């Protein structure tokens, strides 16, 4: 369970470039929650992820994960509990290392004696089986360097790496936006399966309004560092993209502005 | 033949240096200037401990001291946030004083008349002859270090170091402490470099404060020559290719010198040119490709 209270962050405070990226965010995610997040450019979506993952410290507020206050915990310490994927498929894997080595790194991290052999038969067999469920044929190329894979394959691998060590939270920052539509569909399919199997609390930033409403059980809309819309359950089930746009302009008094927003694809 | 045997002996001993440079340059992806200081540190420590009567211990102590030197650079890079190149320069500069202190404020230490590990082995294995013993020591040290490093970079810690050098952004968002990994990597790298200095001091029979000048370029040249032969592949092949590159480098240098084209003092210039040319090859390839495209574009216009 993730609890965020009063989270604020202002960048370049006191200069002409002062920018309030987060403005008193309150948010609670229960186990099994799959939240999709929409918002225009600069609404604070990625900044929210940055604060949760520990890329920077917030000015105010607290972040608790399963009861533990992680607000000021070093990035690598909380990374054990938080899996994160970015838009750029190159960010999540080491290109000069093999598929098996990349996966083993994520799977055994922090649980092994540092001088134990990294690739142990049992682990590799397990990782191979997990990879086989993706249906991409990657399981037969465990000794191949990751740099030789396509963006979609690398993103699928990153997804496995982010979830294989059973984290308590999964953050997806437009993780399919750089992929072609068919590959994006595949990676989204794998995502929903893993999230469902592990009942893993998940937050997904997307610019695709249709998938924001179709995937998961709850949708947030952010604007100027605040959550302006939080819908779930019955209300969300009947919502159409047009309704969402109407809700937005009703609250904000202007049309939604995101240069990459997909209304329907 | 003597030229070849001599190159092989020295090449294997400098192969330890080449592996150390391979670790910083290719695995950690930072050219680490600490090498210039840590090599001399190995030379100095080994000579002083040999004078005290323990040549084998000299190698071990040198390795340990080299690791400390590398760790200092690592700390400066990570905890203090100093640019990697500058961090290396600072440690290298500081080591100059340290090395003089190790050699009791003298700029050289002679091992003539002292019992080096080579003297011990000449006496123990008279059948091999002096060249045979030097070859055996070079081969044994290179192989043992190669095997240990090859094992180390396949352990969990080794994998973490490799990932840190390969994609730091990924490692930072995973649960690996990149600070620790960089420090550890630089420590192992400089340990190998100091070990190389340690054995060189004993084979040449003296320690000199300027032994390390230009040594990073020698290491880089070896790594690059090795890659020209083996290509850029995994860690195991990379380490082997560093040793082979080091031997080839020695052969090239001694050939160049024996033909009397260059006087001896040209050595460092030649090494620098080899490295500069090798590192410029990718850019040159791209430029040539661009030219070809432009030429073809014009002929079709």
C-alpha cells in the first residue's frame, strides 16, 4: 500500500524559472490498485514518479510504502521495493550484457552474497520460463547481448526485470509510447497480466485516453501539480473519452492541451 | 628470437597493467588517470619490501596499495562528486608524494645484490634458465590474474560493476549502489596496475619515481591492439585480448626500435599516436561513409 500526503516540490525556487511541479498531492493506493494517470504537458506526472522513486527529495510531504516512510530513503534502497519503467527502452537494460545477465542482476540483487556466481542454473531456468511466457522467443537467446534486441523486446525485458524481484509498487512512465502500435499492444498485455498475477499496486502514466480508461481500475488526471480528477468503479466504467474531456474543461476552464495526447487510436 | 622472447616476457608482465586499464576503460567506461600513480606505487612498494627481504610479499602488498589508491579515486568521483578525469589526476598527483615517501624520499631504489623473486627462482629452477624463469613468472601471474578476474566479473558483485559501467541510469533505478560499485571497480583495476608495477620493478632490478609516466597510454594501446585482433566481445575475451595486445605492443615497439628508425625516446610519442589513431577509426569510418553517400547522391542527381 502506498500513501502520499501533502507532497510538494518547487524547482528553481526564488528564480525566474520557479516552477511548482507538485502542489500538495494526497494519494492512497491499495494492493491490487492499477491507476492510470493522464495530464497535459508539465502537469507533474513524471515529477510525482521521481519523488516516489527517490530521484529527488520533495520540499514537503511524506511517502509511505507498506507503512514505511521512504521519503528520504536513498534511491537504490527503495528500488528493491519499487519497479520503474520509462518511455525510453534503452534506459532499463545494459546493452553490452547478455539477456541472462541482465535478468539475473534484477532477480538476485540484494539477496545474494556478492561473490556468489551471478548466473546460477536454477535462477537462469526460472528466468527463462518467465521470459517464455512473453511469447517473443527471447528465452532461446539468453546468451545474446541485449543491445541487439528491438525496443519492444528490451522494454518487455525491462518489465520482467522490474517485477521479477516482487516489488511492492510498479511505476510505468509512458512505457509503451516509443513502441510501434502492435508492439505497444503486446507489452501492455504483458503488463496487465503481471500486475494481475502479482496483485501489484501500479501507476501508469499514459497519453492514450482510451487505454487510460480501459486499463486498470482507477484513473487520475493531473494539472499544475495537483490531482484534479480521481475516478474509479461504477462512474469510471461508463465513462467515455468525450466525457473525460468535458470533465477536464469543466474543471479547468480550458481544453486539454497535450501535444501527444491520443483521443482515440 | 631474443627480441621475441623479451617482448613476450615483458608483454605478459605488462599484461596485468593492460587488464587493469581494460577494467577502468572498457568495463567502467572511464579513462582512469590514477594508473600513472598506482603503477609507480606498485614499483616503489615492491622494491622496498624486496629490499626488506620479502619479494613475494612485495607483490601482494603492492596489489593492496594499488586497490587503496583506486578506492581513493573512486571516493573522489562518487562521494565528493569530482569529475572522473580530475579525480584521477588528483590521486595521481598526490601519489607522487606518497611514492617518494615509500622510497624514503629518494627518486630511485636499486635492487642490485638484493634477492628478488627472480633471483630466488633462478636458484630454485636452474634448468629453466633466466629467460625461462622470466617467462614462467609472467605467464603464471598473467594467467592467475586472468582467472581470478574472469571469475570475479561473473559473480554478482562483478555483474553489478559491469552494469554500472554499461548503463548507469538503469543501475541507479535498480537496487544496486552505484557508488560502491565504482569504488570497487577502480580498486580492482588499480590493484592489477600496481601488481604489474611490482613485478616490473623486480625484473628490471630497480624502482624509479618516473616509472609510471605515460603508462596509461601503454595500457590503452595494449587494450586497443588486443581489440583489433579479437574484436570487442565479452569480459573474458576482453581480458585475454588485453594480455595479447600487451604482448603485441611490446613486439611492435621492439621491432620499431631495433630497425633504428626511431631513437628510444620516441617510445611515448609512438604509443600516443597508436592510441589516437585507433580511437579515431570509428569517426574516420563515419566520415568516409558520409563522403561516399554524398558522391553517390551527386552522380544520381
